[in-house]
């Protein structure tokens, strides 16, 4: 079985950094990730630059992307304005995402949950009218720092809402890292069953150090596509104490050890994390890149 990892470092990973990463450097990272075997890369989010300064160059990044066979470049949008901006760049894959938490929705997108669901349908309709592939996302699907536990039936109702809107893929996010393996395994198997032929994606954060256990549980539940970020970068600016995604190289290593394939060169991804560590001047949350010795990680 092949497990696909979508790289989120350029978007989720960079959005909380205090140091602004130049556009040219972002494009360099994208090319290096492709050389490492990554086939899906979320390159930017189309949000207000005053709220997320790291994403102020979203249009410039997208307009300088080089189309390559088998490579999917995507962007995150939270409202109709974001879709319009993305359309102008020629991007062919958008992640339209809303939160399962009303409180988080108001902090993250300035919309109530009811308003967000209506906006979501408008985003999908506009995207599809422009022949754009749509990934429908549900943030805080496994818990919210403001509201606590998110009811499973509420999440499944949102999955139905997204599927009925005509999306091409469905993605659930453990935005707060509150999910646990038992919860993840049970809910994701239901989502896979409900989605039928629609690909199911899981976005995991490692805030409570359960991200990799959750990855395993979700694979057992039938999920084959996961969001990761090189070096374990990431975190939502509008979630208290949010920390990074599960690291791309750490995830790929564990998946390979389990006997599955990703097509990813772990050493090359680790080299990118090592270089970024030097650029930022501090360690990243990921672990595996720290084992680099002469540009090689010795595997068991």
C-alpha cells in the first residue's frame, strides 16, 4: 500500500514564524521538496496579509510555480475573496476549509459556523465553475481549545454537508492536537465509509504528542493521505498553544518501517529541515532530521 503525504510546511509551517521567509526561498524549498519525492504541496493560503504576514506573497509564489507532471500545488482559502484571489493565480487545486467549532470559526475566519457553512458552498461553487479541484476541510474535528470535545455526530453531519456540496476530496483536521488514537481510528473509518470513492485526508498536529499514534490509528482506519510538514513546523495563529504538524520525514520513516511506501526520500527532506533550522537559528519540533550525519540518516 502507498501512503501519500501532502507537504504543509510552506503554508501551515510558515504561517506562525516571526521571521519572514522570502518568496525566492519558498520557491527553492518547493523545488527541493519535489526532488525529495513529494507530489502534493500546499504552497500558500489566501488570507489577509495583516493577519498572517507570512502569506502576503501568496500570489507571487503561485505565479512563479513551474508545472510538473504528477505534482499538485494547492492553496488554502477560508472565504470567497480567497477563492477569487486564487483563481487569478491559475492555481488548479484549492483547500476550502471551515471549522467544526463555532468559536474557532469566528476567531479564524470571522464567521459563525452557520455563516461558514453557507460560505463554504459558495466557495465550492465558484471553484468548480473555474474547473478547480476542491478539497473540503473540517478544522477542529477532534476537539477545540475553546469549546472542548466536538461531538462525533456533528462532525459526520459536516462531512455530509461537504460531500453534498460537490467536493473532490474530504479532509479532517486535528487542528488542536486533542484527538486520541481510539477516537481517530473509529471516526476516520466512518468517514472513509461515508466518503465512498472520495479520497479522505487527515491533517494532524502533535500538540499533545499523540500525532504519530493518531497517524497509525488512521491508517488502520483506512486513511491513505496525510498532511505533514517538514521539520514538524506549523500551528494556527488563532488556537491557543497550537504547535506543529507531524513532521514529514518522521512520518515517512515510521510508515516505511510499517512496510508501506511513500515514494519520499527521507534524507532529502531532513536536509531541508536542517537548512531551515540554520536559517531560523533554533531547533525545529521534528526529531529525525537531527540524526543527519554527513547528509545521511542511518536507518535500521
